[in-house]
């Protein structure tokens, strides 16, 4: 049988049930389409989900294989039956369904059946509104993908909506994933998949909900043109009840890393009478596959154009670290990134990409690699999964990667290179690439090893305000901003993406009440190895309150932390800042001699266990002058769920302290 390999990027999956908490799980339940009980309209949610806009009453899925009468091959069939209770207008989106379908060569995924309806309780009776033909839409996304949309009618607060559909697909390389959890609570979720003995799949799960996994061997019968094929199959069953909604919070890679789900990737095929086939069952097999791919390994072997242009790039330079810098500068300034993360190139020859002067991350970084290799620099491609794409499960799964960068070796130094941004420097890769680890490939011996992508260097933002307060309660003076590493990269990106400097400053002033700016100057914009320095004259109004002969103001003005970014009482997933950082705010204020300091903040220092983070607030005053230094240091990028409480308390105290006011009394 001619099996078709699914070409799409894979799922975001872990290989273990992290922090699973076993609960008493009831037996499987059965649900009939259209049989809605009046009691379901009274469904309420409580506790942490009390503000939910909707609730999943049940979500039941089934996956299995059939023989196609058209191709004689196995196809994967997926059936789903789900029902939601809409609580308020924020849940109206659950009345809409979007399904994506893929078609390539002779293979396709298609919708075989769709039933859907809205149920409303009116006068004690259930009124049914079925999905109409004019509420079905198809959108051609590109030559391979089609998006089908369905919109149910008569949806209102208190409605129940139901969908039941069946999809069949020729693409069997990946199955799923099935999500047991979403942003709203789920009362019941069940998934069963039955896989014939001819196929072996690697299951991969993630999340914190216990899925009560069970597996058994069953006899299966397949029909094809009147002929019956009998085989044994592995039947896997997963069930979860009363699953809380997964609340999105700040400083994560992607919430999909932590949502409870299960998926499968094909590892081998054993068909009677045919050769046994393996699919990426080991990293050497993965590397071999990439080595022989025309958009990866074979692409890197085509270096005739790189040889032609290399002389003009290095200009006779022989010092390896200088050669690396010159090649890196050439690529990042001559090929513009099209904002697409890819692990395979779009062309089969580097010359085409160099001439187009634009391309994906794979186009750019693998072109960079061809030049480094041609210059006899030891360098390797590094596959990774971006933060938005989620953590790689660590198993030999090629589909879970979606990006590639380069590691070069010069003497005893290793250097990470990402040429997708002209403001990147050596070892400063895109923020999206800071996802803990990448897989370095050795195409020569077909080996691979995981390397760290952790950023250990502190990214600093220094704000220095030197102000004078006049009797009209206006501040005027100088503002200096200095930033390094990722803080500088962010500011450079903001400056370059603005239409002009005026718009850039307008955006900077947004949310900073009463701030006026003149004589703005920026230094080292193009010298990415240096700190980015900005200076400006400032005028601040509307930052002081008066009450009789007293005047009040928060000394950090518009730079203070106004709210705690950590909202959850308990967080089961880690806090991932991406990189360590430090914010240092210094302010000096000269005030009129008629003003007397009436109240001022006290000095304070808070340090987390093992000095993982710290907050320091120092106040000093002398005749006609006060000085404040507020420093927040996050000394590592990754905090475990067990450390969350300390981090939340730290920011709670930062908000409290930075809100404390200075009080002057007019003499």
C-alpha cells in the first residue's frame, strides 16, 4: 500500500503526563445527537471558572481506520460530537466552527458529514434551530488548504449549541491532537483511537489533567470491494471529567504547551508482503532524511554561488572570527526576512534566494550556512521549535520543529547565529528562538545533539531622569534611556518599524500623561554591538495632585509598575521570561526652596530565595534635591511552578512600593 506522508507541521506535544493528578473517573457515557435534557440549561460553573463565558457539556471523539474503495489504502476517520452551554455574549464564538482541510497530489482530507443545531429554552420548551445551508462557508487559503466555516443561528445567552461531524483523511502520518482542555471549563471529554496492527504510532501527551489512559487489543474487520480483511488493533481510550478552563497568563512560551491533549505520530509500517518501513524512529534517521532532502541537506551542498560571492564578502580576511562576522553581516543585510519561520528552504538553490533578496528563516540561515561552510568555518544547522510553536517533546519527531538557525565554532568558542534581523548580533538570536534547546545536526556523520539556547546574559534597561520642579508644579529636564541585548533589540525594532521619528515618539508618549518631548537623539542605532542610547528634553504636566498646601506625586511617574502581571492564585505551569533582565530607574528632582519634604518612601529591599530575583528601592534627600533609585532584577529566565508564589509576591510588593507618594508642603 502506498502510504502518503503528511507534510504539515506537527503538533505541540510533550511525551509524558506532567504533574498528573489521578482522580476517580467514571465509566464512559453515551450521548445522542439532538437529545438535550432541559436540566442542561441550568448548568452552572463555580469557583475559578465562575466567570467563564461558556462551558463544554461534553466533547467525545473517536478515531479509527477504514480501507478506501478509491485507493485501496487505509484512511484515517475522525468523528467528533460536542455540546456547549453559552453563558454570556463572550461565549458566542463557540456557536461557530472552523475546520481546515488539506489536499495534495492524490491525497485529501474531507468532511463526510456535518450536523449542528442551536437549542433555546422558550416557555419551558426546547426550540431547535438547525444549521442552514447559507451558514456554511468555504475559504481557499492557498493551493493546498481550504477552511470551512459553520455559523449556527439564533444564538443568545443561555443557548446550547451542538456539533457532530466526520472527517476522513488520506494523510495518516499524524493523528490528532485531541484537546481535553480549553479556556472554558469542560465537564466531560473522551477520546478513543483504534489503530490496526500494521501501524505503530508514538503517543505524545501534555498537560496537568489525568487522562485515565487504557489500552486493549481488539479484533478489527475492514471491508474493501466485498472483500473482508481481519486484523488485530490497538484500542486506546482517554477520559477526563470536570476539567477547569486553562487561564492564559503572562510569560509563557505558548499555552498550548500546557493544555491537556493527546496526539500520535507514525513510527513504522508493517504490511504483509511489503518491506518494513520506519519513520524517524531515531535521531540518526531524522538527520539522514534531512541530509537527503533537496530543501535542506542537498541545498547546503550547492555552494557554487557562495564560492563566487565569498571573495567579495571577506576581502582577503583570514581571521576566523572576523570572517564569521563579515559573512553574518552580509547575509543579514542582503536578504530580508519575510516573517515566516521554516525548517526547509523554499528554493532548492541558494543562488535563487540571494538573487531574490528575501526569504524565510530557513532560506536566510541555510544560505548563511553555505557561506560559512565554503569559508571553512565549522558550522552546523540547529533545528528548533519557536516559543509560539511550543516545546519539542524530545522524541525523534521532525514535525515538531519549525525553525532553523546556525551554530559556528571558532577556536574554543561556539556562536549562535540568526540572520533574520539586521539588528541581531553574535549570540543574539530572535526572541522567538529562546525556547530552551535546539537540535544541532551533524550532516557528515548523521548524528545530532541537543544544545542549550538559554540566554544567560542580562538585558538591561536604564532610565535616568534629571528634573526640576517649578512652582506651577511642572517638571522639566532631561531623560536618558540606555538598553542592551534584548531590551535594545526591542527598542531598535520599535524605532525601525515606525513610519518616522515623530510617530515613534508619539507611540512612546502613549499612556504617559502630560509628557512632552523635544530635542530627541538616538545613538548606536546601527552599531548593534553597543548599548542603544536615547536622550531627550522632557516636560511633564498632570503628574501632581494638590490639596491645600500639600502636593503629591508618585516619584516613578510614568515608569512605575501599575499592576501585578501575575494574576492566578496557583500556577501549574512555569514562568518563562525568555531572558534575564534588569530595569534600573534613577530620578533626581530639584524642587523649590519654598517646598518642604513632608512624606517620603522608606528604603526597601526584597530578595527571592537563591537570589533568583530582587527589588531595591532607595530614597535620599538633601536641601532642595531628592534622589530615587528603583531596580528590578530578574536574574534567571525560567521559574518553576513552585517558585511562582515568590515571584507573584515580589511583583505585588513592587506595585505597592512604586505607588507610594512623595508629599511636599508649601512653605
